[in-house]
């Protein structure tokens, strides 16, 4: 029954268990619960229990597990699906109504019932039967929702995408329920008479339903294969796991949003790749959860441990894996914990995929949480130390300003330069990222093929004057810096200028100090370019345990962090200048 006062059945049961303390939940799940409580309180949003139970009946009557066994929906599936099928709202729209005489028609303003949830994101530990949940939704839309004509599933690899189809293919073969028995009756060899062929069957294209003219197909996870499709139902698998440089969900939504009540289901375990499109998407989801902007059309279930220390507490594992003890055993998790302790090379994957902890600094120098930007701040007229990492090629010519503040905090601003030729050579996905840097003002593009250091100097000098930065010390990597440093010394005097030799022996101590500051969230940066470069940093240890700053790939720029290191060294050597 449609109601604007009812409490959702399955969410209500889950909420009661959480409030009793039966189920521990992480901060992100708690924030999603707050959002759902807001929907319940909104008189303009309606709950439809019949739509929810219709999905449940279909799934349990017609579908099977991948091995053909009888299917009983998991509590987590009921919770997630309820947000898709249960919530509705009304919108005034202009609707074309044919005239009674059959000639022509006219437009009328009518209240149209619309599905509230158009996108659902699941970030949940490995072993949660995520692919089965995707399959159930794909099957429902292909078989039950007669308005659906085209659906897709995509994943970083075609093999992963095909796995989403496996349970559906099994259910077709098993013909467990009366509907599938009816749809699959006939013979594929009945070429002369279409009436004798099955209505639901796997084909080279994917899975087809000729009764409704619907097709479910597998598509590669690339923009050019996903854009422009008018697909009603879409599943995106492991969107955080691959090195995806493009917003595939956004690409799908461009076409899908033209369809009434479209749905995009994006499912993944936590990722181990930094600065991918998935990271940007996750940052947007966190803003929605925190209430930084209102988006009732997006459902977010983000399961993870709140702290790496909880890895040692099996009672907390349900925070990251709601189906532990059902689809994956505690023993499996315990074995992975022991493996993570003894096999460092496996630690990243286990922490991310099992416990939802994004790369806690074992490969990358800064943890994911340490790279999240702070609130916007200006440091007008404040004293600072400037660091420089100069490049004329494809890297950033980077300057980072470090502002000593009270309570041991440091304000951080960066200003970087590239040539117009470098910008023109960027691939599309990376160009979008650079455009974001340019828009915020942290990246400047000079019209040239190779940067002229004097042109860079002139622009930076104007920027420092306009910002009223009081630059008291200057640290620099000597590579390619002589011309710039000579002019700076001539115009500003020799005091506080420090050459910072690159290498593990000289970098290790200041790197350790910067790491400590970042752990305590005392590096107050607000620019996405700094977030990008911090997220790219890895370190290499020598035989003496000294660390050197490195990047993992050629396009993984770290220049602003290198410049910050130079600024920090200069500050440490000339503290009296700031007293």
C-alpha cells in the first residue's frame, strides 16, 4: 500500500537491531540511516510495500543460486532492494493525452508517480554475494518490467561482467518457477516458427526476452562503449577495483536519464587504486552522506571498518561484511587476517577487499583519509616558506607554500605550471582532471612548448604579491633551478634560501615529520591538485630504512608534495625567521 507515513519494513527491522546494539555499523552506514529517516519524515515521499514484495516474490519463486539451489533473499538484499523499489514521489508533468474521437490530442498537467532512487552504490567486502544481487535486479527488469527494452552490465574485465549473468543463465536452465517455465518453453532450433521458440534465452548478444523485446548485454567498461545508450537498468561491477580513469556511471547516466524510472546499480569492494575516477565518485558519495548537498535519488551503502584496529576484533567485522557467517565464513576472514600479518604484499588487498579500508599507507605514503581536502581557507598576508620543484617537461613546475599556524598546524597552498603543449597531449580522462585544477586556480597553463622559467617567475611573483604572501624562506630541488634561484636571490636577498638535495638520506627525516602532520590532519590544504599529488605518493626504503619520495606511474604527479617537502626543510632550517 502506498503511504507517506509508513516505516519501511526491512529497514525498520534493521534499524531496531542497530539501536539495540545487535548489529554494529560504521559511520557511513549510520549516515545513510539518517538519510533514510529523513525520507520517512518527508510527507512528499511515499513508501510502496507492494512493489518491494513483488520483487521478493519474483526472486524467490523464479531465481536460483548459481549452483541451482533454492534462493532465499539475504537480509542485506532486502534492505538494499527496499530502497530501490519502496520509495516513490509525485511530480507535476505535462502529459500528452489523445482526444476521445481519436483525432489529435492535447497536453495536460498531471501528477506522475516516479521512482525516487535512480542510483544505488554498494561498497561492501568481498564475499557478500554482490554479483547475485546484481543478477536478481537485472532479471527482474528483463522479465517483469515490461517498459524495459535495453539493459547493460559492465565491469573492468569482460570476465567479471559475465559473472553477473551466471546466476541468471542458471535460473533460465533450471526453470524453477511457473513464469520461467512459460518463458523458456520451446526449442531454439524452431527457426521456421517463432511461436515455438523460447521467449527468454541466452544468446550471443547476452540474454533476450522476445516477449517484451528486451535485451540484457555485457559491455566493456569504457566511455565510448557506454555513452549514448538509452538503457533503463544498468549494473556497474567493481567500479573501485580497476584503474578506471573515466566516470563510467556518469557516461551511462547521460543516456539512461532520458528513460523514466531508470536505475544504475554500482557495486564494488573497496579499491586499491588511487586517483581513479572511482575515487572521485566516492568523494562525491561521502559529501552526500555528510549532508553537504541533498540528493535523495542516490542510495549509498558503504560498509567498512571505522578504524584499522578493528581488524583484530571479529565482532566488528560485520561493519565491513554484512553477510559474514552466511555467504562468507568467519574462518575465511581469520585466515586473511593472519595472511595480512605475515605476507606484506597481500596486506593492501586484504584490508581493502575484506575490511573496506582504502590503502592504509602500506604502498601509498599518505592514507586515503589523509588526502581528503580541508575546508576552504585563505592565508592572506601570512608568513610562509616556499618550496620549488621545477620542470620544463611533462611534470608540473610546482611551488608549494607552507604557512606555520598555531597548535602545530600548517596551511598549504600550491601553484603549478605546465605548457599548452603538455595540456594538448593529455588523454581525455586526465584532461578532465587537469581542467579541474585549472578551474580552481592551482594549475596555470602557459602558451609554449617548453616552459620559460623567467615567464614562470614573473607570473609567480605577481601571484605572491596579489595574495600578500610573506615568503621568508625558500627551499628548492637544484635540478633545473639555477636561473630561477639566481633571480630570486638577486631580488629578495640570500637569507633563507636552502638547497634540498633529493635522495633517501636527506628526505627520510622530513618525510617522516610530514607524515606525522598528515596523520594528525595538521596539513591544511583545500585544493584538489594537492589531494591528487598526495594520493600519488609512494616511498622507497633503502637498506638503512631511509625513505625516498617516488611516484608509481609516469602520469601520477607528485611535484606539489616534493615542493612541500622542500618548503618544510627550509622552514626547519630557518625557524627563527618565523618567531
